[in-house]
């Protein structure tokens, strides 16, 4: 099988020739730029192209064609035109990370020193605007800065939380046309996942709007979570209008990409913690499921794309609800969380869901020994890849301080599993 055929078989719950692999296809299945640089040095040599930080919020490094070939990665991603800070991945310039890693960053990646010695990042790269992101000194990724003005309860308007949602602009359409040409020329045999813009309802990474210079509405993380309980009508009004834009944009994207795309990521909203659910099942059914169902039904009716939900944590009690909402794929499969035993997940839900992730615990195992990493990856592939339905990826992104020997042990285990 080539990579595209391998992903197709996996999505159809058929046993592929070897496990399908994704690293770098999405913003929740990536590798930090520091690790990408070290992998390139080890596998491609000192003459390898410099690593590009194509997702600056989490400082993810681009897994380019050369590294994909060296690692045996099957999936490529179609990303939106602008990133979470509101600028494009263009105009590359040299930069050095706190740990000394040399890399390239987009031209509008403009940071200034923070009081703690870290870095401040700005929406659209405009240093005249209030900073919207902060990386602590010697840190590896940015945190959003809350810039919510004082709330006037009598004047709350859902339109203020809709500023970032609109129909695709001509610049966006031109970007996606370029992506179509790239897929046709350079990625015909690859598995393809599209990161849909504007479809994630209540994604807490997006609520503070690091991409807006002066965000309005409820933008404080705590206030937003409280609003889901105290102001459900407000939240639903936001979701309703957001859904209208999302459906129209999905129609446009389906028309542009057709069967080139196999998977679409529609949401990264987290519904679980390490120890349990972040939301009650009735609350999910009322606030989120109707909109998830509308998007998933539309996608399934108008394309062959499979729909992908990302939710961290102990979400096993919600998995039947995700299936009822029409999702085909669950990520990141946080097996260390309560009730997320891999054998039980595969047994109970493996006929209905593709598991995308879960091959290694990036909180703990990735910092142990290469042997421990190798053993866990082999065990997870044996469990999840039986009869297909598994895309091999870690539990969320590979972090910047992960030992490169352990990362290489992970890929060695992936390769050995196919022998």
C-alpha cells in the first residue's frame, strides 16, 4: 500500500499492510521544533534543511517531505491560511529558541522580552497591539494572555464572541487553491487531513482570541467555562451563528478539495480531565452535540471525508455521545486518564471509531528509557491496530524537551511492528 491507501484502509476498519502513521499532520499530532531539529540532524545529517516553526503557539516544527520519508509518516495536513496568532506561515526568518535550537519562523513572528525574561507574542505580529501570548523564560510554547475588558452584564452581546467567524475571504480561497495544487503535485500518494477553520465550538485555546488585537465579549477562560452553565442561551447564540458560517465554509472546502481530502478535523474542544469528565453528559447533549451532529451530517452527506474530534482526558463515558454525534475518529486517546484502558476502548468502540493517537504517553513514558518507550508503543499498536482502525500517533504533541533517543525508540517500535 502507499500512504493514501494505508489511511483509506485504516479509516474503513480494514487491516492495512502496516500501521498508518501521522506526525505533523495536525496541530494536535505534531512534534516540537526542537525535536524536529534533532531528528533531522540524526536522520538527515547536518545538511538537512532548517526546521520551520509552522505553528508558533505550540512551537510545532514542520515535518517536511524529507523527514516524513525518513520516519515513515503517511499523513500530510492542509492547514488554514493563518495561525492562532493571526498571521501566515510565510516570509521565513532565522530564530533561536531558548534551548539553543536554530530554526526559521514566519516573518510576522515578532517577540519582545517579557518581565520574567520570557517572550511576548502579538496578534498579527503587530507589536503596537497588546501582547496576546507569553512564553516563560526557558519555556517551549506560548500561553494565551487574557485581555478581556470588564464585563457589563447588561450589555453582553453574542456578536462580540463572533468577531473571528465569517465566510472564507478571497485570500483564504487563494491559499486553499494553492494547497489543492500542492496535493496534486507533491502529495498524491499521501493520506490527507484538513484542519477546518471555524468549526470548533468553545475550544478554550481559541476563546481568548490570540489572533485578535482587541477581542470583545467573554474571553477569560474561567468566565467562558462559567458561561456554559450560567449563560447557556448566550453560548448557544454564539454556536448557532458560528455553525451557519461553518456549514457554508465546509461546502466551499468540499467543492475545492473533493476526494483529495480523507479526514477533516472539526473540533479540539476538551471535554475530559485526567480524572474524569470536564462536562456532564446532559450538558454535552444540550450545548455541543446538536452542532457537532449538524456539521458531521453535512460532511457525510456531501463528501467521503471522515470526521475527527480531539478531546483530551477521561472521555470514555462521552464516547457513545461522540459516536451518536457522527464522529468517525477520536484523538488523542489519553490512555493514562481514568477509564481509558486501551483494551477496553478497542473492545467497546473499535467497530465505530478510528483511534488516532495513544501510542505513547507523552507526559511520563516519553521521559523514561528508550526501552520503556519501545515497549509501550509496541503494546499499543498490537492492541489498537488489530483489524485496522488505528492511526499511530502519540498522546498529543511530542514536547520540546523529549529525549531524542526516546523519540527514535518510538519510531523504531513503529517500524518493527510492521515486520
